[in-house]
């Protein structure tokens, strides 16, 4: 994988982090609430397909295969992990819409999301269709 691919994946990781953080900043109180545990469980379950949908197409579009997928997944998670290390320290200020009591659930959700992204780095490209047009000539 070329160097500029790493930079692109790092930037994509930043944009994924920004979108997710903005979502929880503005509507996170609906997902992380102790009064509605089913909604919180739903947030944990919903992250599984969202991670798949947001990472696997990146690997396909960039034609990233084999062990390079693991390197790509690391590039995608690094910006968010580095930024969230600071964000979680200032949780009350950055997420005033979320109760301070849910910070541990939010942090565990982040760990799940980052772990899932890293796991996509271990996937094979076998789901990509091969060109199987048969010629009758």
C-alpha cells in the first residue's frame, strides 16, 4: 500500500470519528440513557452493521487486500482513538447532553466500535465478485 493510501485512510478515520462524535453530541441522549436500557443495548447492536458498512467498502474501493487490510483498519481507528483519549477526559464538557453516569457505557461502546473496525482488517476479500462472464464464441 502506498503512503498516500495511509494518509487517506487516516483522514477517513477522522471523518468517521467526527460523524460519530457529532451524532452522540446532538442525539446521544436518546441512545445512552439509564432509563431506557433497550435503547442502549440497541446502540451496541447497531454499531456492528454500521462498522461493516463503513469500512468494508473502503477496502474494496481502495483495492486493499490481505494483510494490508489490517494496516488499513489501524489507520482508520487511530485518529478516533487518539482524539477520544482526550474527549473522554472532558466528557462532561463535550457531551453536556449525556449524563455523567453514562460515561463508562459510552467508553465501552467506543471500545467495541474500535475493536470491530480492527476486526474488519482480518476479513478476506472473498465477498468481492469475480468477473464470470462466459463467452459463447
